[in-house]
C-alpha cells in the first residue's frame, strides 16, 4: 500500500514556523523569507526580494554575520552563530519600543549552504529567538551571583565571613612577599559578651554584633581592606599594604568607635558600655614569610594580652616578635 500523496504548500508552512527563514541566492540576494522575518524585521518580503541583506538592513549587520554569510556562499561553509558570542546579528525587534531603543531580539543564527540543481548554490538562514534562553541565563547568573555572595558573607552582620578572610589573608601574604609591602591583621572581640547576653538576652546580643560590625566597617577606609566576622563575637580585619603605625591607628579607631556607640552594658567588668579588645599583628616581608595561621596566632596572642590587661584596648606585635613582644597602643 502506498502512502497518500500530499501536495505540501511550503511557503504557507514556512510562514507558520516560529522561527525565521531566509533564502539567499548565490549573490547573497533575498529570494524568500518567511512571515516571522517580516514581522520582526518590519519589512515585507516584496520589499526585500532581489536585494542583499546589506541593502535591506543598512543599519548594521554584525561583522561576524556578514563574514559567515560570505563564507557560506563562497566556500560552502555551514556555521552556527550562537547567542553567547553573537547576541543579535540581525536588526530584529519584538516590539516597536525595542526598535526605538535598538534593543534587538536575542538570536541564534544557523547558516547552511544549499545546492539547488539548476539554481546554483543558495544559502539558507535559520534564525531562532533566544530571549527566553537569555532570560533564563540572566536568572541563573543572578542566582549564581547571590550564591557566591552568600558563600562569603556572614548572615547576621552582612560583613565577610571567616572563610573569605582566611582566603584573603593567604592571598595578601603571598602578594606582600612578591611586592615587598607590609600587611597587617587586626583581631577583636567583644568584652564581657557572655554577661551581656545573660543580662540583655541573645537577640539584643545579636544587635550589638551588627552595630559593632557597622561601626568597624566605617573605620576601614581602603577598598582593599577586608573586615570579617571571624566567629561568635570575634571579628578580624586584613589591612593590605599597612605598616604597624597604620594598623595601630585603624585598630584604635575601631576601639573608640565601638565605645562611642555607648551601648549600655551594666554587667560589663570593663565599662558601663559595650567595648572591644583588639590585637594587631603586622607583617613586614623582610622578616620572612609567615603563614596565615601564624599571623592569626600572633594577632590572637596580642588580643589575649589586651584582655588580660584590662580589656577595651589595643595591643600589637610584629611577625618577627618573640612571645613577649606585645606592646600597648591605647593610651590611658
Ligand atoms: N548574641 C550572640 N552571642 C554570641 C554569638 N556568638 C557567640 N556569642 C556569645 O559570646 C559569648 C562569648 O563569651 P566568652 O568567650 O566567655 O567571652 P566574654 O564573656 O566576652 O569575655 P571576654 O571576651 O573575656 O571579655 C558567649 O556567651 C557566646 O554565647 C552570637 O552570634 N550572638
């Protein structure tokens, strides 16, 4: 049994397609295009037939597109212009306001050489609208940006988290070694914070951490400085290209900014308000190459001395220090 023969109306069928079709002759002149192209180009087929695409779209076809069509006609090379590298080769617009703003429809274009007996070599262009793909890509990009941000940001205070600071400290120590510039680390910790939580409640304690983070951030001016919540009620700042004078100044500014917040703390063993103790470790590349862990330990040791000596103060040390080389900054 033979299959029933159907006389297909190809032009009608191509007009029903949800993609653009353009057929060019061997000289690159339009032989035919479908209704989809007429709609998005805003040009009737009759006005395009017999003209090259440069003549039809004098307002700029992308250079890679023109080259790809020429290669298809001259060397019979098929090509796909993906929307990643070539977002919109043809001036096609979904809406009039997009045309006014030259906001082209995102497209993917497939260019195929076609041998037509009796008519020489033709070239078929298929153009698909990739705007939904582009929207999905944008959404995925936004989501991925958000996830990358969340991975390095502390949820409570909005400043960087420990992981980011550890990475940054390692990178800055390497850079310090290469460029022979100093780098400093400040660690600070809220004084009598257990007593604060016990007295005012955990949510009030959280608000104090947020206020301290914001106050400290305002004291850190350089774009390359990084302030992080290092864990619990402990914070840290990496100060690239800072020597001990600069780092001591920043640490003292943080100390007095927290004091100036004047957050009442009746249960503190130090002052009637919330205070912080700070330890600074400065690294001069001429003293060798300490690891991040070593510098953190030095800053922590200085912080410990600040705590032991009465809190609400800054103590500092340098990377070539012996365990006893911890010096005061805060003047009393
Ligand atoms: N509200 C709040 N409290 C926290 C958070 N993380 C840690 N803490 C509390 O911080 C307190 C730290 O207590 P300690 O390590 O004893 O230190 P401290 O009481 O501040 O005493 P010094 O540091 O010696 O002045 C603990 O009670 C923790 O529960 C947090 O995210 N929010």
